[in-house]
C-alpha cells in the first residue's frame, strides 16, 4: 500500500497580508480631573487582578525607577500606656496584651538605634511614641531627637498622635521631614474600630502638619473586618488630600492576643496587592510602603506588591511592638527579585 503524500496548501497573497493580532493589555486610564471618588476607586479595586497589577506597574514606571526600594526603620521611643482604644493596637491601656508602658527613651539610645539602622541600609528613621496627643514638653524632647537623627544624614519621621499647630511647627523647626498619622480606614468604618477620637481629629492633625511644612506619611490598615468598598473609601480619602501624602503605608492587620481584633479572620492576601496597586494608581508620586503584617504575607505576595507599585518597606526586627521580617530575610528577598535599595526622594 502506497502512502499518499500530504501537500501543504500554498500561502496566498491575501493570507500573507493578514496582520498578526496580539491581545495586549489596555492603556492605563488617565487620572480623573478632580479628586478620586470612592466609586472610581471601588471600580479600580474590582478590576481583573492581572489588569489591575499591569496598570499599577505601568503607572509606577512613569514616576519611579522600576527597581528602587526605600528602606525605612521604625523605633518605638515611648511604648505602651496609650489612652486611645484603637481595636488593633497592643499599646492601648484598654487591653491586656503584655506590653508594659515605658518612658521616652534617652537621646543616646535613640541615636544608637538610628546609627544601627543607617548601617543596615535604612535611609529614613521613624520614631513612634504611644501618646494620644503629646504635651508641649514631650514635643520639645522629641524635637531634640529629630535634630540628632537628622544630623546623621537620615530622613526623619515621627508618629506621636494628635498635634496642635504650634507643636507641628516645633518639630518642623527641628528638621522633621515626615509626620506619620494614618487615617486607618474609611470614615464610615472608623467608629467600629476607634471610639476615643473622631475622624475629623485625624484630618485636623494632618492639616496642622501640612501647614508647618512637614510632609505626610499617611495610610491605613486592611483586615479589620472592612469591606472592599470601605477599602476603596480609605484610598479615596487619602488620594483626595491636597496634596496627597508623600508616603502611603499599607498595613496588613497584625492580630495581637488581647486586642478586640485578635480573632479577626485573615484577609485574602491578594487584597493587599490590590490595595497597593490602587494606592499607586491614585497617588503616583507617593512612596507606597509595605508596613505591618509583611511577615504574614510571605515572599510571593510581597513580590506581587512590589510589582503593583510598592517601593518602600519598614525594615528591621520590629515594627513598634510587633514582629517584622528580619534584616537578612529582607535583603535576601530583594536580591532574589533584583531590586536595589536606594533613594531619598519623597
């Protein structure tokens, strides 16, 4: 039996002329002419995951070097004893979490910690104190710390609770670069997690800091029981500040035994990536920082967060009083991802 040869059909001129159709992702949308609305951010967060990450990475590359990561270090200079009742916080006097109240650290201790952070590669050093609102005397002491840390060549940041206008000016005169005061959540979810102050008090402190010429470090927390729409509300509030914060920390709730949120179900880690992406798209000039809860995310989710536009991390063994991935693990991860640490912009 003789096999019949198979002859390929000739390629016609019309077939050669047919273009190859590639299914490329859509061009990222332009930013809205006015403030980002909650509805617009909600639509952003609800995009197909890969489309959202692609859009965020495209925006990121328009405003930042693709592989640049800022290392920031955070030291609790006054721990525990806070009269606020923030449901997530182990430093509140309202909850038994095993955190003992302490006095403000001595300047030489703080400077030693700042030098160690700088030697490990950090370019920004943040000092946190568990106060509802510091006294003028407290602020003067912190101003001394700020001046000492700035003299080392580090960017300075502080988080001390609510500030009056004159207190913000005192810190600005000492050389404070950033003030951290998170909004935490959307306005409509806020009363469910904090009862000892109202949202407008947070906004007032942010305005006092701005008026003093200090940059804002302001973000929030996910995983406290909020809906995705309420996460959109948080991003919309942040992006609508005039101007938007120069640093935006996105925190993944650390569930601390003894706090009311200790038994909260963990949030889907891909929601963290979505939040980073939304922050990047709506606030393209900001440093978007992976903050609390990085330990629980794992390397893969952190890598996706970097792809979605995160370009700063809190770096060190502790973030105030909760655990943080250690220095060597962070260095190894950044090296595996071909990311470089540098930069003092914003």
